[in-house]
């Protein structure tokens, strides 16, 4: 059985994701679609709209066959580390190919850019350091460094978010000496960060979430942008948990963590560096909301995304000693869900997997999975009190979701 891998967040699964899924499966001539999906906290440093279990259901009901969780220690990271973890999981699970969406849509430009930068590695790194000294963020310094080295149209635009991720996926494949074949398809209509609906049927997850949070009852007119299973599962989640997750749900807990921490304690948290602890403490005592807090700590040096990730690490008490243990490859495959076809693939191939397969958390209590447990406990703080135990219990006892 031929498998194509997708690296996703599905926050939530929408029509653009459905297009990517079908196009990828067709381009790879695959029998099975395997998704590596971020857990309850995401790469941009945000809580997922709904839990990973509901997003797994969305994926399976919309055409994915197997869903593995991308561990917290990779999911809440910069693009390079995020890519390392995701690619290592697809490789360990025997995927033949990885297909990602990009602004470029042309795989040859990715290889040409990587080859060019390998030849120009020293001046590229020197340029990055020089731009960082001017106070710009790392992603901005990377883009400026590349632009200074070459303005050729045959290379990637490394200022575009999906191009950056695709670039890092291919770098990870090369570094890990993986046999996974990278492929790309152009993103359709909506840009990654679009906050407004760009067409009649395709919208970014950002604009969909913005629409959902614009009204209290979640009735927002997003129906034309999401498949029916997504629509039903969002409705079900809101009815059961009475909430869609966003940062403001967690502001009180973050503020409490900050005002009860010393500068020395904060310096132990992953990504707290260069005196940021003092800026965080000052803002925490003054801000009345997460939005206000972020406005106070934002600077040209640090992107909003980077600061949000830092806040997630403070919430989960993820320390540098924990997060730095392994940033190259994942150490397990946590199975969140499968279809009948996915189960058939697992039965045929799992003996050849190069990482242990975990189908129930209670049977595996070591390594980086402990960070996933902490993340799940923190995520449960966002639901009403009487439902917290249920959500935490699910983390330990939920078997992989099975869709026939």
C-alpha cells in the first residue's frame, strides 16, 4: 500500500484542506493518507480551537486514513524543529511521499534554493547575524539575508510562511537521509494569514477562527468554507464543552504563573532569554487581557508567534532542560485515529516501523510524551470545571478513534 504523508494542524479542517488532501493523494498515486497533526497547542503558539480528538475525527471523516500526533516538543517550535519532528514521524511510518501546500507550487524551486544556500552557507549565516543585530526578528533576518544573496526568480520567496515550512521539510528529509519523496501543490485562493474570506468556498483557518469568535454562539456563516463533518463536529464540541479555545481562556492562568514566578524561575523556561523575563513580569502585573499583555511585550525583535510560543511554554512549565533533549527526531508514533484502510496499512506495516507505536497513553510513560501530558492538562483548564476531569481522563484512556 502506497502512503502519502501530510503535515497538518486542521484548526479546523476546511475546504482548502480537503483540496490539499485530494490533490496530494492524486499526485502521489497513494492508497493511504497519513497525517502528522499537532496536538492541543500549535506552531503559532496558540491553543487549538477544539481538542486534538475532535480534530482527528474531522481528519478521518474528511479522507485521512491515519492520524499521528506531532509531540508538543516539536509542535510548538520554530519551522526547522517543527519540520524535523514531523518528517521523522512520516519516515518512521513508512510514507513514500510528503505533499505540502506552498505559495510557490513548484518543487524544483525548493531544491534550487536549498542547493544555492548550501553553496552560500557562510555568507548567508553572516548576513542573518548582521540583520539580527539591527533588531529584526529571526524570520525577517532570514528573508533579508536570502534577498541580499540573490534576487533570481528561480529561487523561493522565503518571506512566505508555507514556502518556509516546505523549505524546512525538504531540509529535514535531506538531513535525516529519508527516502520520503517531497512534493508540493499550490495553495488555493486563501493565504495562510488571511483574516477575511477570500472566495466563495475557500478561506484560511485564520479567517474561519476569526469569524467563529466574532459571535458568542458560534453561528458565523462559515458553512460554505468547511465540509459537513467539520460543521457538525464544531457544533457538537460547542454543545458539549461550551467553549472554543483561544488565548483569552487561559489568560488568568498565564498571569498567575507569571506573577508567582521569580526572574530566575522564568529563565529556566524554554525560549525565555535575553532579559525577556523582566519584560514579561512587568507586563503581567499591568495587563487586563492576553491581547493587552501581548501588545506590551511585542517588539521588533520578537515576532508575535515567537512570543505566543513562549507563553505556551510558561503555561506548561516546559523547561529548557526538557525541550532541548531531542530536537532532531521524534521518539515515538502516537496513534490518534484510523479508518478501516488505515488499520489495514498499520497491520501490514507496523512491524517495519522504526519508532514504537503508542495506541494508549497509559502504556507508555517515558520521554517527551510527558510534555504532551502536561500540555493536555493545561489545555483542559480552558473548559468548564465539571468537564476538566473528563478531558484529562480522555488523554490517558482514549483508544485511537476508529472510523469504518
